[in-house]
């Protein structure tokens, strides 16, 4: 019998070698442009009045390209994807094609949608910014932590084995609470947690204008705080050894250390940490208005409401972008905080 997994691996290898997309394992969709939080490190919510959302027609138009590229997973990002009134219909269309769905969510409406989520989504990743007081302050939503916890408990009451992880952005307003964030994840009943530093230098997250220095300084650790950050990390590597060994904390100790290096790089203390990333070759982002990007941070390539995803990704301009992208020199890549490296079995070192 023909091994489809080997065929898919060969196509991914060809993509990495040629810059032409033959396989696209992961697609990130933004079903809704608005958000139900007002986080201090993100500007998405500032444009809530200018609503955009993906439609059934948009997803229907994508299915041919997803099938062609053998897409295995769709990540529903945002904004808050659950604000799209047709969210579960979009999930049904994707699930019919045997595509796994991961939902990234603020967690505020998980409780009311629990039954449909268990039925239509394969896993959930919630945003967690701290213990209760810290989380609510950063989200600018009173009771946000409690709602998140209630939602997780409701999911667990339906399916105790359903996977719910957390993702935390570490920055000036919560780095001192880092160990408490791990404890909060356990208190809520999550399967695990991952960490990344705050993006303060790109147009991502609805920043039409780059943040000025005063805004950056609200989130960016100052130079005097860096020794304290290093001490907290060293303490965690010792006190949370079991969490690293069991992968409750998703990152390795080496990757956790890179969060310190990232912030130190802003003060010329070291280079920005090396990142092994092949996101533009293994994934793409489709925003709520149909805009297609190679990842969250690079410039648009086209729009699915004007052309097929397949044509957009394999246009001459898109192929040239991938062929000429030097991540060691590209300013966007150098300062990137959110990267993806999906190895192929044929060539584990690729990317």
C-alpha cells in the first residue's frame, strides 16, 4: 500500500529545496478580527469597531488548496476566533476534510461553548498572563482569570482527556510572577504551558504604527531589571526541574534562557537569539479579511478573495521571497519572538 506520509514528506522536502510550496502542513486562520480582551502588549482590540471575519465562502474556497497541499492542521487564531458567529460551521467544514483544529483563545467564552468545542476542536491553547491578579490586570478584564478557569473546568467535565495548554508572553509587567504563572497553570488544570518574550518592534498584532519608545518601555524590561530576570530563570531551572523533564513547561531550559537573551539584545549585551525557523515553507497565515502572509510578521502576499491560496503562495513574488529570505540577516526574523521549526523525517536538519 502506498505510504501517504512518505509522499507528504517528499513534498515538504521539495518545498524546502525549491521555494515552491508542494506541501503545507499548517495553516493559521484568523476567523475574526476583534478581541474580547484589551491586553497591554497587543493592539488588536483597538480596531474592534472595524470588524472583519472569514466566511463559509472563504473556507470553501480554501479547501481545494488545503487538499492539494495536504494540510494536516489548522490553527484558529485572532483576535478571538470564537467571536465569529459561524466559527463552528467553519470547523465542521475543515473537520470533514480530516484536518485537525487547534484553537488559540483568551478563554473568556470557553465555558458557554464547551460542548461544541469538545465536538469540533482537537485542542485549545489559552492565553495566561499570570496569577489571578496579574492576569486580570494585563488583560484589562475584571474576572478574566476566573472565567478562564471555569471554562477549563467545564471542558474537563465533558472530556477529562481533552488537551488544553497555555501560552504566556513574558514581559516587564509579569516576569517577576513567572513561577506563579506555572503554579496558576496547574491550579487551572492545564496540560502544559509555553513561554515567549513580547514583540515590541513589528507591525504584527494590528500595529499600523510601530510602537514609540515610551510604549515599548511599558512592556520591554529595562537594563536594570535584567539581572533579576536572570535570577528568576535560574531559580526556575532548579525549582521546576520536574516540569521541564515532564514537558509541562514546553520549552527546554536552553530556550527559556533565550528569553533573557532576547531582552538583553535590546541593550547590546548579546546578539538576538538564533532561531531555527521554517514557518514560510511549512505554514501560512490567512487574516480575517482574507489577507495571506507567510507568517504573522512578514508582508502580505495576496488575498484569498482575489485569488486562490495555491496561486498566491506559488506566485513568482512569493517563491522569490522564500528563495531569498536569509533569516540570519532579515531584520524581521532577527527580532522575531514566535517561530516555527517543523522538521521533515527525510531531512531533520532542514529549515
